[in-house]
C-alpha cells in the first residue's frame, strides 16, 4: 500500500458487500503469526513506523515515506477536517493555479473565514488552452473569485506576444500574482496553513492524494532523502497548493 491510490480503490471495490464477484483477503503480519514477534519488532525499528505499517500491516493510511505533508494530513483526517462542506456567502473566495503549457494545469478552489481555510474543489487537466479553464470556472460559479497565479504568469509568450496574465485579465478575471518565493518557504507556509484547513471530501479526493504523495527526492547512492521535491504526477497539484498558502493572506 502507498496511500489511497488506484490499488486502494481496487481493495475497497473487493471489500464492497454489494459486490458478489470479488473477495478480499488481507493478511497482517501481526495477525498471521507467520513471522516471530521479535523479528517484527526488529523490522519496525529498522524501517520506521510508517513504512512498517505499509509493508507488514496493510496500512493505506500511513504517510508515504519522505512525504512533506503526509503526517499532517493524517492528523487532520483524524480530527474530521475531511468531510462534506457547504459553501457560504460570507466567506472570501479564492482559486490558486499552477499553470502548465505542455503538462498539467492544477486549480484549487477555497473559501476563507475567521482564519479557517475551506478547500471546496480541485481540478486538473493537461494539454488544454486557457479558454478551457475559464469555461471550468464559469460552469462551476467560480469566475468572480480572486484567482491566485504564480509569478511567471506575466511572462510573454513568443507566439502571441501576450502574457497569460494579460489574457486572463482581459477575460474579466480578478488576478492576484503570488509573490516569487523559494519552494522551501512555500512548503513551510503550507504546513502552517494545514492545521486550520478543511477539505470537501468528495471533490478534493484526488488533490488530497497528490498532497499525500508529494515527497522528497531519494538519493539511492547515499540512502538519504534530499531537501528537494520529487517532480512527478503530484507536483502540479502541490505547487498550486503552495501558491494558495503563499498568496491567500
């Protein structure tokens, strides 16, 4: 197990009582008795609790080893911060984007009130023009929100001679450009924000899984995690969330 990914969906599908064509069998090392208790304790000490729970106890909830936010998301999950949320008219409303051209564009949607951040929605797509994302905002009633974009949104494109900031502003969007910052500063800002953040369970499921999987690069030669994020499928989502944390104040 490595978080609530596709494997977890298959596991839950097999466990569904209404599904009479699949069967689930899980064998936790602590229950089978196949491995001596002393050997399990040695493995726990050598691997650390999170990796041990994944590999020996079939735990899908344990944070990914090297994850930046896994422990905090596990903590706020236990505090019921991930549940059904209803929109409120009195809140400030924001989106935060990570803009891709040849790769993915990610958008978080949130509301803020009294120091609380309520994350209402998450959307990601790739290979689509900006018109596509404007249409997404219109279809979901997000057009009039404040839209936080990264600092490079002001860079002019060679083909059009126009920046994406100009394009989105001319489309009538209220744009706030997130100040340029170091990735580590943004990660610290996210960690500070997460304690007071709630997530709408159904609409942010994939985004939360990205945040759980956002992790450090592992140096196999030195057998250590570096203070540098791994660029993979979770990166665009995590970058957009970083812009949210840095730009929402």
